[in-house]
C-alpha cells in the first residue's frame, strides 16, 4: 500500500465492486436477458459490441456493451457512417444506458470499477500523463 492509497482504495473499493456488480447482475438479469433478445431480433448478431480499452496501469481489456448499430455497408463494402447505422432502438439503448449493462461483467472481472474514470480508447494512451 503506497502512502497515497488509503484503506478504501486498497481493500474496500474492489470488494464493493465485486459485491455490487454481482448483485446488480443477479437483480438486472431479467432486464439484461430482455435487452439481449431485443438486440438479437432488431439488430442481429453479434449481440455484444466489444472494444479494447486501457484499464488500470494501462492494461488492455475487452469492454462489453450491447450492440446499438447495424453492419450496413456501401457498395464497396465499407461501413456506412455511424449516423446512418445507429437505429432508433440503438438510440434508446444509449439514452437509457441499457447498452452499458454488460459492463457489469467487466467490473466483476476487475477490468473496471463502479467508481472511477471511464476507460478511453486505446489510441488515447499516448496522451495519458501522471494526472
């Protein structure tokens, strides 16, 4: 335990993350199941959107979210702009933050914390500093 770290950061934070994310996964499992089925019916597969993000000590992990966009492509096989691929259902998932429910799994695994900064994209790692 470094001088700057207190008991909360060293011991309690991770314990609270595990307990709260586990309970939330259990309590919210019906909602998660319904959203997963709706994503499958409205947007197809895969149900989850995954993206690599840097976590603590710049350790890269795979962050999970519910998918909110289609895979529509132009005639050349390039994905259409996000604004075209984002459906009204996807907008609803984002506005209610239901798309972020799978992140509870990341919290349970220790990739993220309930309280803390949101992990930015890997491409921003060079911009990180001590603060």
